[in-house]
């Protein structure tokens, strides 16, 4: 394959390898991937055990809270995986080298998404498996829809992550804290722990504009009504496509702007 | 001259109110080592960034190895490379890991062999498995040079290649670059304000001041033209805005 080919899996692989090397050489980074999902699962596991005997709603589907928190972690970690893989390049002042190499921007973005998938899988799967012996709740009982929920939330996390990268490219490292907090703006309107119906009417309108509401309502439909809401999955998919398109467009605009202002050379700690 | 490796026409870069590069024109032929020489803020790094396509010009055009760098840079990026003290390699990766990653990015075949050869040539073997961030300034410069040579580039752009190096290491790097150019026929453009370096390595010099090329020629020709003994004296004349005639008196 020519080194200047339009798409090179080898270049994408090289960028993934760069992050794998980083994790291999830095145990705190590797530990951080599994630490928070497991800790959150443990907290919500005990909360679930308490509420199962004190809340008739939770008692109807004992795992609802723990499954909800694990799925929320998919979104959060998915976004964090994209944004942090980018921040690693900024912290190491490596962007200039990357963007004068044959690596194309879309190959770079693909590598960020691949790293996000790896980070989410490594973070969530151990927490989900640990919940089985600890609390006797298995998220895998959601069955095939779980793959849909996982994919839809991961894709929304990517869309948010791409928008955050765009913002950091524009504002510099002063905006890096957004990588931690930005996605939480979706949490009150996503119906993670409660049905969308309890939100004020005007907030419900906003909530249904995001795929997260469909995913968490869909999860509860499986748990409480034993029903797979295909309509929710499809609507969430359509919204994901829109948000990924918006995130990619903002990132491309921001990248072009960085090439105009020289930000790719100047960025660093 | 056959088709130039670098051809710059009317190149201009404005950052809001600041005119960093002001309508410059130059061409560099194959196998030549040339320098952009000027003080801080003269526009050297900005020019190199536009040559790489990392920075979009406000006006003008850049052609590198026959490609328009605004529209078609990915066609030629595998054939060029770059090193700068202001752009670093990931500190937490070992030297070998960094070179493997960049070898794959540049599509280098037989990357292990290439790393071994570079390690031997640049005396990196003993710290190939050390983290890049733990190396001394001189060692980091040699690693950056290894990264810049990983794809055996036809065009090498070097921004201040020996800045912050002790005289011994600086001399060693300059010697290596001379040998590399002689062996491969590579074209080298360096931005520098080290006069000795430029006199030793370069056959063409573009003197920059306030974003413009104010003079050009071989180091010897420039020294003659200004009636000076060294390129450093020529540099000072230009930096202080003394015209040629006055400078020669």
C-alpha cells in the first residue's frame, strides 16, 4: 500500500499502538480506566440492595439502578476516551509531528474512536462482571438490546468528545476541564435513574432531542415491561447520526481554524 | 536548475494585525542545503510551518516536490519530514516505541531494521528502551533527528536543529547532517540563528527580517557583499537595518 494512500489502516493502527504503549508504560493510566466504573458500580450496588427492600419501583426490577449507572458510564467513558486520547497529544506537545506526517485527520479521528471503544470496554466489562457475584445483578440479562444501548450511548459519547476536542483546539488547554464535566449537562434530561415523564413538560421536549432519553427509557421498557422498544432504538440511532455529523463538522471547522491560526504548533502544557 | 524541491511565491501570513511573513519568494533545488536566517520573530518558523502545510498562508503559494501544499500535501508528506525543538515526541513512550509509531505513520517498510540502522548511526542504541522524557537535551535532539529521518526523506525541514545543545553535540549533529545529505542527496532547509551552523552547512541563505527576505545568496557572497568577515557580522547589519553600502564602510 502506498504511504500516501487515501486511507491507511496501518496509520490508524499506529495511533492506537501509540496509546497502548502509553498505558503499558503508565500503570496509573491503566488503573484509572477500571477504577471509576468499578467504584460507581459498588456504590450503586449497595444503594440498589437497600432500595430493593424500601422502594416498590426498584423492587420490580432490582438491577435497574446498577444497569443505568453502567450504561451512563458507557456514555461518559466514551466521551472521555475520545477527549483524553486527544489531550495526551496536547500534553506531550506532539500535535505538530502528527499533522506533518501522512496521517489524515479522519484517520486520526478513527484512532480516537477506536481508543474510546477500547477504554470503555476495558472499564465497563470488569465492572459489569463484578456486579454478578457481588449483587447477583447481570446487565447481560438485558439480552441483545444491550448491544444496541451500548452502541448508541458510545456513539453519543463520541459526538460529545469530538465537540470537546474542537473546543479545546479553539480555546487551548484552558478548556480541558470540559472533558470531565461537559457530558453531565445531559444527565438531568437523560432519565438515567427516573422516567422522562417526571420531568417538567418543557424539559421533556428537550430530553427527547437526545438519544440518551430513548436508551434509558428503552432499558426500563426491557426491565419493567419485558418489551424491546425498537422505535426507541431507531430514534436514538437517527439522533446519534445527527450529533456525530454535528460533532465532526465542528471538529473539521476547528481543525481548519487551527491551521489558519497556527494553534497546532503552539499547543502544549 | 531542474524543478525546484521547494517553490514559494508571494507567501504571506497575517495573524490579525501582525504581518508575520510578507510576500516572500524563493526556490530551492534538489540536494541543496539552505537556511532561513533571521532574528527572533523574523518569520522563519512561520515560513517552515507553511511549507509543511501545518499553517495556511494568507496569500501566495507553496509547492513542495511538485505538490501544492494547500491542496495536495498528503501526496508528498511521506517524502518529507521535520524536526523542531518546539514540537516534542511523547515523553512517556520509549525511544523505540516512538520510532515504531512514526515508522508506521510514514509507511516505512522493515521498520525494525530502519530503527536499528538509525540507532547505530545516531548513537541511540543504549537508550532505545528508555523513556523519551528521561533523556538529556542532546539525546532528545538525536531522537528527534531519528524521527525526522525514519522515512529517509527527500526533503528535511529543520527548525533550529542545534538550539540548546552544547558545542560538542551541536557539532556532532551538524556533521551527521552533512554526511546524510552527501549520502542521500536529500534537500535540507533549516531555520536558524546560529551563524556558524549556517556557514558550515548551507550553500544558500535567505536573510529574513520582519517577515521579509531582505537578502539572499551563498554565505561567502553575502559576506563579500556586506564587506564583512563573518556571516554573524552580516546578520547584525541586517538585523540593525544597516544598508549594504553603509555596512561595508
